[in-house]
């Protein structure tokens, strides 16, 4: 019985060897919690530390989805209090034409806010006429940058290059930042300074493995209790049949 359960558990554990992030199935995050502060709303998200981002540095990343929205959060330390952060979705090249994007804190577009954008090739971006989702960026006195993003899985906005994300599929993305010129200030980092860190996110239909482990433990306890009760019932059976 135990062997069977272990096997059953192994088959429901998501395999993540093929991609960097799992956007696990989780609870919705209300717009009001997209505020640039990581809270308990991310407890059921995939969580990754020391992820290299472009053009330099490492970040902590959170990813999940609720069947309607994709959620991503990024936290890292910049070298100024006025950087911008950008996501490029569905591509592997810098500002790859025809890809979707999110831009946060860019002084020329939304100094302290979010814009749903599309990339049109080298140095060209456009702000979507249809602004979908919500994003927030905060920078504290230690230059700790926190970005939260909520994007519709299917906004229907093909003009804005918004992706129709579907479960069980993997998508390319790049997370980059800039603190020197080009809509930012106070630092020495330009987004094109370092290598592109190409990443992938898998839209996972399962909850985070921790939840699966919890369910497995509950199942195991329930099985042990029913086995105990069954054994008790068998041993307390009348002996009449045995004597004949
Ligand atoms: Ca939040
Ligand atoms: Ca859009
Ligand atoms: Ca877009």
C-alpha cells in the first residue's frame, strides 16, 4: 500500500527540469495587493532565489497563475533609487520585434508605475492602446527593488502582442533593469551592458509541490487510520465460523 502511494505521489510531482520557473496554479491576487510589497499573497507561488537577471545581479522571483491571470514578482538590489525594470515575454533577443512586455518605473512612460508594452525591434517600444493587467514597483532606501505584475492569461490584445498563455506550455522571458540614462538615473547600470539572461516559465496546472506533499501526508494518515479500523473490525469478528 505504501509503495503504491509513493508511486502515486511521484507521478503527481511536477517535473521542472525543462524550464526555469513554474507558474503554479494558485489563489488569485487582488489588484489592491499588487502594491510593490511581497506578502502572503505569494505563499502558493513558485519561489526562486539567486536568479541571474540582465544585465547583472541576481533576484528572487515568484511565479504563479490562477486560470485567468499570470502573476510574477521580482526583488533585487539595484545601484540607485530610480531604476526601471522590464520584462520581455515570448522572445530571447534584446527588444526582439513582435514580443510582449511590461515596463515599470521608466521615467519617460510611467515614472513610478506600469505600462503594458510591445517590443518593435532595436530601441523601439510601443505602449499598448489596450493596457492590460496591473503592475507595481517600489524602491526602498537600500535600493531594494520590488516589482509585482498581474497579467491576463488571454487579454485578446494581439495589437499589443499580448501572449495567449496556456497551461502545460513553456514560454521564454527576459527580466532586465537599467539605472543609468534611458529613462532611469542615479546608477551606473545600462540594460545593454551585460549578457542577456534568457529564462523560461512553465504554466503549470498543478499547485506547488509543498501543497502536494501536504495532501500526500493527509492521504497517508487517512490510509493508516482506515487500515487500523479495518484490522480492529476483523479481529473483533465473532469466532463461530472458525470453530466449525
Ligand atoms: Ca503585494
Ligand atoms: Ca495589452
Ligand atoms: Ca503588450
